[in-house]
C-alpha cells in the first residue's frame, strides 16, 4: 500500500509504503489536522473589530491571548497579538510578534473563533 503525503520540494509526490510505516519510518505518514480551540470570546463591535478571543493549539502546547477578529466589506481576518508603537509623526503602527506559518491552521483558528461566536449568540 502506498500513501500519498503531498509534494516534495521538487514537485514529486512523496509516498510511504505500509512496510516503511510498520518499520517506524512514519515521517512520511499523512498528519491529522491540527486542533485549534477558541475561548474567552468577547464581542467588541468597533470599526472593523468584531470580537477578541484566546486560541489554544494543544499539539504545540501553546495558548495565545488577545486574537482580534475583524470584518470589512464581507472579508474576515484575524489579527494576532501585536505591539503598538508611535512614529515621530504621531502615527500609530503595530509590530507583528506572532504569525501563522500554515494557512490551514490560520483558517481553522478563524473557524474556531466563529464557532465560539455562534455558541455565544454573537
């Protein structure tokens, strides 16, 4: 049995045979989706900011506080915690401290916040 696990750097598909997996060479085994859990949902409703929430990614043993859920003209996104700074001209800026390296995990994070919003009656 061959298991497709996605494209390699050169575009070829990596395959792990069941024999390789049985021998412990499971680094090519398809990985389950990373769970993302949202908690501490708070409705804000100011400008584009709809709400804030905390997100936990149990696999990474990480819980991050202060995610912000934004919406404008039908587009939704989450802003991760950032550090505010003020330029000499008085303009406010935000320095990125944390970002997602996987778009699928980022999508699941937004879905988790939406789900929590639905349960709390947004």
